[in-house]
C-alpha cells in the first residue's frame, strides 16, 4: 500500500512539474526572450526572422537553465 501512495505522489509531482514548466515557458521565458530581442541590434528582425531568433533564444535559455540546475537533458526522453 505504501508503494502505491509513493507512486501516486511521484506522479502528482510529475504533473505539477509539467504544469509549472508550461507556465514558466509561456509567461516568463517567452516574455523575457521578447524583452531580450527588444534591442537595437534586433529591431530589424521581422516575421519569420524574428520568430526563428525568438525560438533559438528560448531553446538556448532553456539549455542554460538546465545546465545551471545540473540537469542532463535528452530530447528523445518520452514521458
């Protein structure tokens, strides 16, 4: 019975972690990257160029966060 409770608790923590990550990506990292690209160096980016730069920056920010937390990432990991 205790094992089932622990598994349930772990699953709940996984769900909360995923929800928190989605919130941070949408509300914090996305906006921070927009702010970072709101610089004279990047003012000339439009349309697809801007979207590609923003996506690239977000991926790099996420990678740096993972490195700071000493997390090994694997894009092929399947939840």
